[in-house]
C-alpha cells in the first residue's frame, strides 16, 4: 500500500510538473498569439488606410478626367459656333457683295 501510495504521489508530482510546463507553454503561446493579433490588426488598419487613399486618388483622377472632358466639349462647341458664325458671315458677305455687284 505504501509503495502504491508513493508511486501515486510521484505520478501526481510528475503530472503537476507537466501541467506547470504546459501552462508556461500556453502562456508563451498566448503572448505570441496576442503579438500576432496586434500585427494583424496593424496590417488591417494599414490596408484600410491604403485602400482609402487609393479610392481617394481614383476619385480625384476621375474628377480630373471628367473636368478635362467637359472642357474639351466646351471647346468643341466654341469651335463649332465659331465655324458656323464664320460660315454665316461668309455667306452674308457673299450675298451682300454679290448684290452690290449686281
């Protein structure tokens, strides 16, 4: 009985020591996990910031492109209006000078 009891105490001591080692290992892993979670959160914030910056740049480029296109449309309208005005003036001049000669 004493031997069995001593063996059980020895095994209990070994189990407690193993449990303590496992707890230490778990604590180290928990620390590593916390650090990894912090790095992941930082990377997610960085990605969100870069995504927002990219979206803002894209919106700005689209706005600039639309502004250039609008300016080109206005210039085309002015050129067409000038061409029409010039054509009307030419026709009017031809009619006016043609009547004076006739």
